[in-house]
C-alpha cells in the first residue's frame, strides 16, 4: 500500500538523521525531491525528536530601537475589547496582541517560536513527556510588565486559573479547564494535560495563550471579571504600551522602551483604526498609502490587482487550512423524526445513493471557480485537509466532467424525465442548495447549477443573509448548523496547526442535532465507523508519522465518500505598504510577530 | 408658557415609554445573537456561550428583560455592552463629540449656503441666478450621500491625493498641525452632508421668502421709501424665517440618522457608526441606547420647534 511505503521510507530517513548518517539539510533536500515540501520535512524531524530543523528566522534589520515613526494599521472590523481571554473574534485577539504576548507563537510552517519562554520545550530536552502528558516551560528572565513589575511564573499560573474559572466567562476556558499549571520556581512552570496527546502545545501558546498580569487581575477573577479596569486599559509585556482605546474605532500604543528583545520595536507608535469595509481598506493601503497594513481583505482578486498597479502596496497571501467546501446532507431534511428535521438517525432518501454523490462531485468546476471568481484568494483543491503539508493527502483527484456524471447517473438507474430532470422510483433529482449572501458564493452556485442542469439534476438556489446563516439562533431554521436542506456551501476555518480538532467535523458522535442545540460540529450527520475509529486512535497516537498518515486517511474517507466536496482553499489575504516588512503566519494572529515589523527606507 | 412646556414634557413620558417598549420587543424578536461568533468558533465550547447568555440575562423572557432594562434606566444606568464589556453611556460619550463636530459644522455650512442663496433667488424669481440655484438645489438633494461621498473620495483622495478619506478622531499632532489635520479630514464628510441639506433648505427658504415678499405690508414698506436692504432684511426675512426655523429644528434628528451612511463611508467614529457596528454584532444594549437617544432627540426637537414657533410668532398662544 502506498501509504505504508511513504511511512516506512520516512522512518528510515529520520533514523539516518538521528544517528548522524544524514545531515538535516540533506534530509530536507531528499524529502523535497520525494515531493514533500521543506516545512513538512522539518516538521517530521521536529516531531521525531530531532532538534528544530528549520525555525522562524527573523529578518529584522534595524539596529536600534524606535525611530520608525508611526505604524498605521487598518482593521475594517475594529477591536471591541482588549482582554484576550474575552475576545469574541480575531479582531479582539489582534487588538490585545499589540500589548499581550503568549509563551510561544506559531509560525506559518506550524513551528513554535518562543516569545515569553526561554526556549521551546521538547522531548529531547526532557521538558515534554514522551506521551505529551506534561510540559515544562522555562520562562524568559528580565521581562517587565508595562508598569515596571517583573514577569514571573506566578503570572503564567494565574492566567491559566483566570481562564479556567467558569465564572470568569473567558472564551479560552476550553483550553484551560482540564489542564493543571503549577509553579516549579520563579521562572519555570509545569503544565499537566488531562490526557496523553501528541498535540501538547495549546495552553499558554498562540491566540489563546496571551499572559495577563496577576497583580492587576487578581482581584477580578471569577464573577467580577467584567469589572476589571485593565480589561479596557491593557498592561502587557508586548512591544507597545497602551495609550488609549475607543471600542470599534481606535487602539493606540506607544513604544515600550523596556521591551525584552534588543533593538525592538522599530516604530515609535502604533495606531489600529477600525470601521468601514474591506474594499476601502484595501484602497487606503494599496492605492493611496494612507495606512501601512490592512487585515483580512475579503475583496475580489480583480479589484486587488487593479489597486496594486500604483505600486504603493502589495497583497500578501498566507496559505493556511481554511477551506470553502460543499456539504451533502447525510440526514433527511424534509421528514421529521421525533419532531426534528434532519435527525441524525434519518438518512437522505436520494443523496444516500453513492452514484448521486459522486455525480455531484463531478459537477463542481473548481478550476473555473478559481480562475474566474477567486483568483489568488481561492485555490482549487481535491482535499478537505490542506495544511500543514505533512497532513495533505496525495490520493484524492478532482475531475470536472458533466458527461461522466450523466453516465454514472444513467448506469445507476436515474433516467431523464420529460423536463430533463432525472427520476428513479418516483424520486426526482431536485436539491435545495443554500449558502450565505456573498457575491463570489452566488457566482459559484450559478456555475454549479448550470453544470448540474446538463447532467439532469435540478438545483434550487437559496441564499441566506450572513448574519442569520452563521448565527447560533436556535429558533431560526436557516442557520448553517441546522442544515435543513440538501446541499450547502461555506468556509470552515482551521485555527490550529494540528488537525485533530478540525477533523472532528466528521465524527458521528458529534452530529449536529436538537439535543445539542445544533452545536455539534458534524453538520452533514455523516456516519462512518472506520472514520470514528481512526479519529479516536489519532487522539492518542504518539508516533507523528503514523498520526499524519491517520489524518490523511480521514481526509480520504470523508472526501472519497463525497460527504463533502472541497471547492477552494481560502488563504489569508492582507494588504501592506510595499516598504513594510511584516512576517505573517497562517496559524496565529496577524500581529503574532509585531516586534519584528519594520519599514524599509 | 412654562405650564405649556411642563404639560408637553409630561405627554412625552408615555410616548417615550411606548417607543422603548416597541424598540425592545423588535430587537428581542430580531434574529441573531451577540455570541454567535463564539458558537462558530470550534475552540470555544458551547457551554461558554450558554454561560455568557445566562450571565447577561439573555435567556429570560422579553418582558422580564425589558423590566430590568427599564428599572436600570430609571437609576441612570444605560446598560452594559455585551460585546465591549463596558458601560454603554461611556461608549456613547466617547463618540458624541465627533458626531457633534461633524454634524454641527455640516449644518452650519448648509445654513450658510441655503439662507443667502434662497433669499437672493426669491428676490429675483425666475432670473438666471434663480434658475441655476434651483437646478443645483435639485441635484444637491436628489444625489444620495453615499454616492457623493464616494465621488468625492475618488476625486480628492485617489485622483488628486489631496485629502485623507479615513477619519481619525485621535491625531497625534500638536499646535496648528493638529487643527490643520482635523480640518483636512473634515472637509469631505462635512461637504457631503452640508450640500445635501443645503439643497432642500435652499428650496424651502426661497419659497418661504417668495410667499412673504408679495404681501401688502412689504409693498407698503417699499412705498415708504425704505432701502431694499432694510425691506428684505427687516420685514421679509424675519417673517419668512418662522417656518424655516421650525423645519430646521424638526429635521435635526433625521440628520443624525442620515449621517450614519456618511459616517460609515469616511469611517467617522460617531454615534451612527457605533449603531451600525452594534447592529452587526447584535449588541442589544448599545442598539437600544443609541436608538433611544435618537427617539429622545425627536421628541425633544418637536417640543423645541413648537416653543420657538410661538416665540417667533406671538399670534400663536399656548393653552
């Protein structure tokens, strides 16, 4: 079997590196020749316990602190609060990230980069348990809070306790509620995970890991959390100190002259302006140069290209795991069972036929959707799991072929009726296809509808206002988690470089239903025992290579059964001034490396 | 007079109560949830959103929630924003100065155009000046502000690169540069709002003056040999302005509402953009507070118009 072969080959090479027979560089070179990307190769080495092969390398050039003038960034949805543990969306995390820092952050290849930690823990250094059950973090010494107090292990322990207290109502509670963080000495903490997991680095790291000062929040842990004055006047360890904040409009910060990295930061002040819309934000950065950086430019590629022609700014694309995809309902949305539509126990009367599902997948013209709708901001893909590269399957192919789709249906007994729509046993091939109101999505719907018509499938297009479609309103039948129709399309986000959480979207025990107020993550209500077992096994598999193979298999099971049809991978798109040098990451906030941002002369 | 005002204020109370109840019910029935974004985030367990809903009392019946809002309001508390986790009155106060400056200047600009142009056009009806003024006024109030706003941005920010199109309430400058930067960024939003208003007011001033200028007492004044300046200034305009003043007072709240679009285009951090972002985030206490401020403005401006009207025209008596 092909998978086995890849796995064994990798193992031999990794062993060669460990025993010194092969240099790390040669290993990576060989892997690239074998068709793997360099980050994937370095990942394999890191997880196999070989010291970090390729880590984030700072390209920071300035030789002194400050002197860079103001840095102006535009967030078309401005932050509304500045406590990272209350952040309702990435906008709030980003606003907080100017001032607060985690122990370590994720670079765009999925590697950890130490920030407030002295080093990244590893099995080799005996700071991570071989089964990932505990982690020991050594903290950086000499770090000061903006008010001059020293940063110590107490702050780290406190942050975990603050977030873990259900009465604090922190949004990061899931990360902390089952872990135990204890102090070993002033600059060392130990994190005890509730279960053995190869993905040990979630608490105290990245977006959920920003450390808050104990001396300012101590009196406000629990039910009084919302009264803490520091919620609106952050005091952190970051490169910029807080000046003022107007929710939704403006966050301002000034240089932290005591910052714990030499020669940083470059800018004398930072200004984060909120409000407006994505198109005019793109314009202010790319065309007029009023601002240096704009976040999340959900703008048609054609418009971005036109704005870039002046040469004042450039669009940067950061490829992550987000994906625009189509779901085919496994449950029956048109019949009520126990008073519930699309009950997880029900099966869809037509889509349950594998021939129909495979025909549907042949009717999605991904290449045209990329070429004519998304451009650089949506890349046609055959896989659901697209990143980090070590988890990407090479077995899935996509094929746009309406004739083959028609032939498949014909062979399965679906015959064309007088109106051109296929019928079998009195059931017509007619589906309701819903998505949110958003120009590229409506265009995609049209492209698919036309192809489906040729093959004899009638698609009724439905579009729901985004504020309703993506809400969790239990009373509204049109939310995406209810999925009370046959086919739907939206983008799902992958927030961690580890796919365990991302891939739980197909685990049958997670099915979205009335019992869990439609908050289960398995929205298609797909049931596959092999998938469930593989996901369960991956949760505790310690061998990174085997585990990667498991996620590849899960992707192939879900995509191969056509429960979902991947359409385009959605990279993160930002605009920046052509002189700005800002390292970005797909697995962390845009401002994850704000300290390294500088402007070229 | 004072008795009349008192009576009007007392009548205002039940109407404000009715407005607040209607607003609250509509908002409670509207789809959406301030913690919807949390529910879509796989890292946040559903219990957190449920706990937040419970904590902010969102699972109570509408009437219970209305009652707690109402009693808090009586004690002077405007509520607590779900999204920003801060007091609503603080949020509004932060934004008020910007709104007042931008809307105030645009109204002054509108008056500064409408009064002289309207009066001059009325004294020379159907002259070339009148025709041109009329045409421009029609264009002025038939072009929506979101259109003229984008047009100005295209011309002055993008083609000519003279003016910034992102409004920044905090400018890190001092001295004359501070005022200059503020002036520069205010030009476009104030012009857009001011010209729109000036269009309809010019038409109104012109017809009001035209109504008065034909009356007998004006002819009498002229025949006394008074200078034309005195006739127009003292006899015509004074009387003609009575309905105009009422109109300006009555339109004030509408202007606050109409400025929302302009605030959005230029990213002016005023009350209007606060309302929009609160609506998008389903932040009910903020929506409630801002719309309630608007309704108080409407009731108050109505009262003001009535009072000013009687003061200008003593024939109207208050009983």
